[in-house]
């Protein structure tokens, strides 16, 4: 079973199509993603590719885009995942047991810097069928 994935906000359109969010939550996620695309200087296509699970683009800007979105969503701060926030936001939607299972696999992931860490966290959650 897939865990609802807030990380799907990595692409401007991803959360708009996600189930379980109100229209205002979808709009907020879309705005966050657009702001991060602009801030990090990536293309919409790069954001969509990342959201779709294409991890071939290791451009540092793409990694910092992942960090930007996760930080703005409150899931990561200073390169550290906030497990309590992830559980609080995803638990009611996906089930606490499912979220905790993915957290056990992914939350110790560390990269070379905060952008790399967020990118690797996104990849781990994605590959473990946990879509934020």
C-alpha cells in the first residue's frame, strides 16, 4: 500500500492530483513547488521528472529544489528530517503503521549536504512506495 506522499509537492501539479487534500492544501503545495522551482532555477520538466521518480538528473539544483520543498512543508529543517512532523502530517492520511515502516527504512539517510540529504530522502521514500 502506498503511503500518501507530501514529497509529491516536488512538482507543481503532483499534489493537485493527490487524494486526501483539500483544495486549499493543493493550492498551497502547488505554490510552494512553483516558488522552489524559481528559487533553485530548475525547469518545470526537471521538477516533474523528479516527482515521477526519475532520479537520473543529479543536478545540484534539483537536489536543492527537493530540499526547498521539504523545508517549506516543514518536513525537513537544516538537513534533518523531522519524524514527528512527518508522522503528524502523514499518519492521519496514510496510517501511522505505514508511515512508521517507511520512516524506519529512510529517516537515517544522510547525504553530503542538506540538499543531497533531502534528495536522498525523497528517493528512499519514493522507492519504498511512500509518496509524501
